C-alpha cells in the first residue's frame, strides 16, 4: 500500500526531529492544521505543498506520492 501525504509528511518531520508546532510556525499555519494533514483529514493548498517541499527539500511529487524520492 502506498504512503499517503500525511504519512510522508509525518515521516519527514519525525526523521528531522521537528515538532508539529515548529513546522506550523515555519509554514504559517496552526498546529491543528499540521495534525489534520498528518491524519489525512484534510489536504494542504498547492501553495502549502510547495512550501512544505521547499522546507524539507523534497519534491512536490514525492509529497503527493507520485515519486519515491
């Protein structure tokens, strides 16, 4: 089974030792939004996907499950 956006986001955050609050501040969203993304309860806007990709230095395709790296 393929990883979801939320699973990939959580894995990236945890492997870099970043808390939800710190990520939320960096992306200018609330902590609850990061939590909802990680639980796949809602999806970020395209501009937030781009910001997340830049923050973690990964591709948008990776975050969206279209690429493995």
